[in-house]
């Protein structure tokens, strides 16, 4: 029996996520033990007079698109749709929050760092590692 019962898999469905998901699937007995999360960094564009050029309608559209893409990945891998999450914010903070709420005992995240400490983990993976209460597996993509 595997020691991990609840695994949170942080992926970017718009980039190479397959190695991360494949590794996570190998760590559990059943896909129902996995949850997926995608966190987009919040960005805003303010018009020349201070108006928010990206309104609530655009944010809602983005969330729907991201949720649909993540849901397709979940369906293909037999992960319950109730365990699919999209969020906007600082990736490490959102991943920490979801892991705590789900009582995850492992977070699996991809990494592709470039230099210095980031070469070892990647900035997001490094930030997730610090301050989390469960194990973290960084998968090189």
C-alpha cells in the first residue's frame, strides 16, 4: 500500500504537464486520490485613465476556460471533477491553501528552473516547498 492518500498535483494545462501527472498517478493506488490545481498569476491592465481594462467578465471567461481544460485532463485520467481547482493569485500561496484545505499529504509540482537556486527547483516549486506542512515532489519537465 502506498503511503500517500491525498495528493495535490499542481499543473499548468497550457504547458508541459504530462510528466508531472504521470509521476503523481504512479504514486497512488487509484486516480481518485489525486486533486488537480492550476493557478494563474493575476495580471491587470489599467487603461490610461485608471479604468480596469480587464473586468469581471473577462476574469470569469478565463476561469471557465481554465476549468474546462483542467476538467478534460481530469476526465482522461479518471480524476473526479470535484477535485479540480482553478485559482488566480500567487501560485505558492494558492497551492498551500488548497493542500491545507484538502489535507493533502503530498504536493506534486513540475519544475524547470534556470539559474542559481532556481536551477535546482524553479521559483514556484521553491516557493511551494517553503512553508508547506506536507511532502513536496518536484518533477523535472
